[in-house]
C-alpha cells in the first residue's frame, strides 16, 4: 500500500516544504517588496544624513539640535510614527518609506558625525597646507577617513530597516511582514515561520554584504589591524 502524501499544510505544521513549493511566487513577491522598501529608505536616509552630519561638523552649534531631533524621532514607537504620518502620505508605500527614513537618521547622522570628528586635526592642517579648499578637503580627506564609522552606521540602519519594514503590514506594505501578519491572524504556522526566517536571512545577508563593501573600500583599516 502506498504511503499517503505529505500534507503538512493540512496538518498546519511549522516546518512545511509544501508551503515553499506551492507559494513560491507569493514569497518572492514579498521578499522583493521587502528589499525594495529597505533599500529605498536607507538610501534616502543616507542622502539626508550625510549633509546633516557635514553641517553639524562644520558648524558645531548645529550638532546638538541635529542629534537631539533625530534621537527624538528614533524613540517614537513605530506604530505611533506610522499613525502620525498617515494624514500626510495615506495608506501607501511612501508612508512606510518615510517612517523608515526618519528612523534611520539618528543612526546615520550620529555615526557619520563621529567619523568626521575622528579625523585627526593634523591631517586637516597638512591638507590645508597643500592648498586643499573646504570641499576638496571634505571629499578627498575627511569623508574617506570617516568611512569606517559611516559604514558601521549604515549597517545598523539597514538591519534596523529590515526589521521595521514588517511593521508596514498595518498599511499593507510590509513585505514579508504582510505574510507574518496574515499568518498570525489565521494561525498559519508555516507562513509565520517561513516569513520570519526569511526576514532574519535578509538582515544577515545585508549586513554581510555591507561588511564586504566596507572592507573593499577601506583597505587601510585591515592594514592597521595587521
């Protein structure tokens, strides 16, 4: 007598290969949305944080307000943040991106500013003595030397964004969070576990990728450790 087919979906098991095979396209769509929301929000956050950190380094009085405002934004609970942004952006992916951008600012501004402040003053003086103007000094001396700290902030902000994207499920744009939310409402074990594991995998892979990029663009840090 032939063995009955594996029907782990009917048994509602946590680990179910049949779920992966029958819902592959749903998982791929959710992963794609998750990656897109994460990448867009972090890139926009970086585009805002970099000039903020440069201004805060250039004019010391601006550092306090910049860090204070971004820190306050980071302390707002995610559900409250999305609710506050709802009247402005409505139920859209832009709402999720805007919230993630605001959360990323404190991590990015603080680390970029720390990197700029860590550049030795004698290096700045030597560059000025060689005729470097403010912009050339920033682009060719200060920012490259600030890269290790900036990349550390970027890695933390990216992993944080991967996690926070799931909260976007409350407005229908949460990537894998949509599957987690729907699975919890229906107690669909395989869906909850699979989507959760994929979130962890994305966070780990994103961190490892950025670590590799950091090592490639800052080879002198390995030489110093050696």
